């Protein structure tokens, strides 16, 4: 019974992906390089962390994105790794990549964080994620900054907002 929640998550993500025409409509700006092919698809369930901070221009305060914090699941619903600040994706075998956003597109659902294309570099040993060169974040649900105002009195406070996403990992052909 330990894996019932991840299995339910993966089943829900798969059902959503199969039922949604949006899955097939990844914007051209988020396509990986021509010399890459899909290596694996992993589901993520976790939070996007925001902090109430002073704006860079000094004109007040705002919710600022800090980091993701999520578990990664394979198609069977088994936990295969973690996703965190950097951002990084780390498999249980220690292989790890760090990503840099190359392109973004609004999610088809206004209440979800944007879809992304990230280029990656390996920062760990060879293994599950060691050859990954780019990652798409698609089919996002939730994760947006809080709609409640960030006030000067709340400066320094943080909020964890639930999200799910599908990460498509690409490697050289």
C-alpha cells in the first residue's frame, strides 16, 4: 500500500494526458533539438515555493519564486528521484542534471505554472539521468504564486503551493 498515492497520481496524470488534446500540442518553441530523442517521461508531484520579498526596483513587495520541491515517479508510480532548487533532477542512482530555462509558454490552463524547455548539464555520475540534455515541463497543474497579497508585514514569509507536472527528458540520438 506504500505506493498507492504515487500510483494514483500517475494514473491521474496518464488519464489527463490521454484525454487532453493539449498533450499533443506542445508549442514549437518548446521542442527539443533535432538531434535529441525522448528518453523517458516522469511525473512530478510536489510544491513550488514562494517568498514574500521586496521588489528589485524598490516599489513594494511581491511573491518571488524560490524553488521547486517534488518527488519524481516512473510510469508504474514508483518514486525514482527528486526535483529541487537549481533546478535539478536527481535519480535514486545519484545521476543528476541541472537545468537552465531556454523557452517558456503559458500553460493552456490559466491556473497552472508555465510550460518550459530547459537545457541541462550533468552534475552527477552516469546513470538514469546522466545523458539527459534537455527537459520539457508540460501538463502542469497548480503551482502559481499565491493570489493573497504579499504585504510588508509578511516580508520573509514563504508559501508552498501544490503542483503536478509531466517532465519529458531528452537525450542525444
